[in-house]
C-alpha cells in the first residue's frame, strides 16, 4: 500500500533540496515524571534521532523538561512568557505554541497528544491519538480536559495530514467515531530490560520498597478509569472470606484526580495495601517478576503499556477484556469484565490455578519498529527533502498500518 510505495521511493536517489527536514514536536508529554504517553514519546524521539540523522528537531513546551536526545540537532523551545507556566497545557498549546513554531520555519509538526497548535500554511502535520477517553469515559476526566477535547479533538484529528494511532483498537474506534481510521499504527513497546528479573534483583528491589511476598501488583495513575477502588474492595472481600490471607497489594503510580475515596481506601487498609508512588523504569522488571500476578482492571485503555511490560517479564496477567488490552496482553493473559464478579473470577483463577511462569515472549513490539514507521511517515510528508537529509539511516523494514513488514 501507501507505505510500500513510499519505501520504494526512498530507496532511490532524489534531486530534492539539501536542506534538513525541520520537525516540530509537542513536548507536553515529556514534562515531569515519564509514564505512559511520556515514555512513548521519549522512546520514539530517540529512535527518530538514529533514523533521521540529518533532520533538525524542535521540542515545544511551557514547562522545563528533560530532552530525550542531547545533541545540537535537538533544541528545546521553552516559552519564556511569564504567564506560560501558569497556563493549562492545552490552552498553552493553542494560544502560545504556534508563535514559537513560526519562528523555526518548520516543515512538519508532530502532535504527540491528539492536538495541534496554530501553524503556518504549508507545515505538514502528523497527529498521534492514544485513546478516546473523552468519548467513551468522559466522567473519568478532569473538567478542563473534557472541555478541551470537546472543542478541539475532532477538528485537529480531521485536519492532520497523517493520523497515527497507538493500537488497532484505537484506530477502529476513530473510524467509528470520525469516519477516519489511522493511516499508521505505532504501538508502544518494551526494551530488553523488561525481562524476567533474577532473584537477587527482585529481593533488592522489594527491600527498597519494604514489600514482602506474596503480592499482587497494579500499575496506573490514581484516577477513576484505572478502577483501583474496585480492585481494593474486591481483594478486601476475598480476604474476609479467607482467600489471599497473606497477600499484599502493591500500587505503582502517581496521584491523579478524582481519587479522594481511593486514598481513603488505601489508608484504611494500610496493613496490606502498599502505595509505592512513582517507580523508575529500571526497578519495574523486578517488581513485575516478583508479583504473583499483575492486575489491570481498567475501564478503558488505548493500549495498556503496563500489560505489555508484565507480559515481557513473564508475570501472569489479569486484565480487562477489551480489544486494546488484548493487543497488549496477547493470548496468555486472563481477561475479565471490569466488575466485582469479573475481577473476583480472574483473581480466583490466579489463586487456584496459577498460570506457569513464562520466559520473555519472542515477538513483542520494539521501539525501533515504531520509530521506523514514524520516520517513514515524516519523510513521506516532504518528499523533496527525502534525499540524503531525509532518508532513513538503514534499510531495515518498517511496518504498515496492519503491522506487516514493508520492503
């Protein structure tokens, strides 16, 4: 299809401009502690740096952030206006980021989180959509985000020159909602560090967090969509019946929004619920490997990176049965309905008939594959720049929208 034709075009010499491709990137996801979308953008930026060695990259932000690549070709455009740090992130993108972009004579802008700033005519646009929370579970969002999505999401997605989704499930929901499926799928991935951890690493990690085995593990921001209240209540009820008498429940994730009742539940059951807060990536493989099971009862996800990470570490997974999480969890996970009865059934299966530990699956998505697909999209947006400056750094294969190799 389209990607195959583009790849063939890039395999021959061009007589186009020798000017480097100038790529702008929405950097809001890179602010603060990286998790979920932030890690997705971070890893893909690092891959783009390798694959487009002569392009120039401009990351736009209203708050300080750590750059994914420290090189002269990568520049942080931090808004110096005194009011910028006080603005809501989406309001800043819409009202301030466009002026910064115009100073840099961009060829292309990557909207990493569904939205686009005001851009000069002629700037090509790529938008990545991670989920349809505001359409499917708006009650789980902050009010300001509900308003922003209602105002801008449909318009920005429709005006994007190329639409990227993080899963086949997200792409199909876009088709049903907007009548436009994604042009390309770039799934989250895991690197080789997410593998079954050795016993010594597990024990050291558990000691640092004052966590004892056996334990169940849940990962996610404390917000309603993650369904953590139901998880605590279900485990509590099962403990009262004599099930899971010594198991602890470890919660990894920062505090989010609409979570006062969740915080109360955690405090009330502090003898067996352990809130670990944000945990850096390097410690997560040990936490996953040491767990009796990883439990992910989310109401809805656009993909579910923690499910993929747990799967890579060989940990039994109990996850909500939706297409997006099946993409992340594969055939080995226990899939449930995100209800008290569904979660209880999944936990009983883990307790009474625990799945065997597995090694790292061999066919997991990689960041290199995703970055290659994205680099191909970027290069295709400006064929006149796809000569020596835009051509991918090597001839390995990319992926089309269905995940197939492209020549």
